[in-house]
């Protein structure tokens, strides 16, 4: 079992440095597969032990029992005072970056439980058929962009007879316990995180950090069983007025927030991580061959500019989280993508933050960042 946090290098200093003496935590079995690293927990003593099927691993690859975890300093890099994975992923994963991941993931799950209480993911704990013995139905589940690992661990705990595989680009998982039916794979150089798929899956969940495009959606379709389900989680960084009638109001269209959003989205395209909206995801799912495609809007909107966020208003709190992390969200698309300097990015963010929070001389813009879940099924025939 994990006896400490499985994470290397996070720090709140200006130039965070990974711990030099990071080792494989006790109770982990580690292995390499091309550029991947596997972390698997031994589980809780009261949990049933169910070994993973060999077919998950390509037939010409073996697990090495004496594999040693790579030096964590090789899995992270530092740029503009922030820590990133060594791959091209655009979001930082230092202490502030992890705080952002955890906050938006929590708010997304909360909104999902309010809008889709019968959804497979965590909110109900029932398997896809929803039958009387749903909790005992074995499922092979893949979570792409696992973040800190809470989703994968909770799902595996709720479904002890299912196998859950979680992919991430860096060892940022934070947990003291991993069920025996849950494994983590680190693929730092695999942009689409699709390199080690060989087992058929019943469910593929593409997390908020996945930036799902056509390639990985096609890959998910290929490795889902007939009738299998894909789920795409998304928060779009293009703000929308709470009142659609305000969409052409110059107060919004000429705002610093709108300018920031346009530039960040242009930069994300430039670095190869475009943020797709609902229509684009539906089109890509259809092109891949999925059927029964559905999009659930998880956004919340305020009735007036003076309305404070309520306890259940997840999306308003998402905008607050985004406002608090503007620099981290903006740095890669604007510097690496559009050629800005770090100083230019930092200088732009305070005015944008004031418009989101209403903390400056102007009014608080009545906006939300669209948040949705898009799902589809692989046909059972054909």
C-alpha cells in the first residue's frame, strides 16, 4: 500500500526542485513499458484481491520484477518559474498547478452529481446496466488524465470486481491507499496518453486534463467493447454571458476577459492542445463511429450581476478558481504558443481577474465558463 504521496518535485518556491532522494514507495510494483512507468497499489487488507489479466500488456512485452522507478528529476522540467511534465502538456503540475487540478475536478464532480445523479461515474456507484447486481458487474475501466488519482481510486473502491487503469503524464498521484484493482501508468512523452492500450475496455473516461481530440477519440472507439461507453469531461476557457442576449454587448466583447480568452485559445491551438467545445466533441464522436451521443450542460448561471455564488453553484466557483490561477493557465499558450514573455503574461492577468471577480472599479461580468460531459456508446453490432 502507498505509505506516502506518490508525487515528485512539487514546491511553492519560484523555481521548485524535485526531491533528490525520491524512491519507489513501499508496496509498489513498478515497471517500464517504452516510456511508461506503472504504479500499482497492494490495496487494503479487507479488499478482495483480483489480479490483472495479462492481456493488458502487449504480448511481446514482459513485466520486470526488479524494475526501479526512474529518477523523478527526469520526469519534470521547469519553465518560467513553474514545473511541468517533461512532455508537451501545457498545464503546470507544481503545488499551485495541483491545487488548480484538485479544485476544478472537485467542482466538476459536484456539478455532475447534481445534473446527472444516475451517471456511471462515482455519483451513483452503479454499473452501466444499472441492474440489481450492478455493483458486482466486472468492468475494465480506463481513466485518461488521472490527475491526482481520486477518480480512479474511488471508482475502484466502489467497484471491487472491476479493473481500473489510470493514465497521467507525471507522477502526481496523491494517496495513502490504492485498491488492489487499481493501477496507475505514467506516460510523460505520450501526448494523447494512448500508448499502452491493449485490453478491451467497458468504459473510457477522458478527464479534464486530456484535451481530447479526434485521435484519442478514435483510439477509444477501437479499444472499447461493443456497447462500451466513452465520457469526455470538459471546461471551456471561452466565457459566455449568463444572459445570451448580452453576447454582442460591447461590455463583454471589448472586455479584457474576452481578449484573454481569445489569446489563450489561439495559444493552445499553437502548442497543439486546442480546447474543443460541445459541438466539436459531438462531431468527433460521430466521426469515430459512436452512437447515442449526448451532451449534458453542467454550467450554472447567475440571475443578476449582484447575485453571489450559492453553495450549489459549482460553475460560479469554477470561475473563481480560474481567476485565481490565470497565470498558470495562460503561461504556456501565451509564451510557448504566441511568443509572449513571462512578464507580459503576469502583467495582463490582474485586469482579467478583476473583471471575473468584480474586484476592480468596473462591474463584475455576468459570465460562466461552459462545463459539460459528452458521452457516446460503441455500437453493439456492425
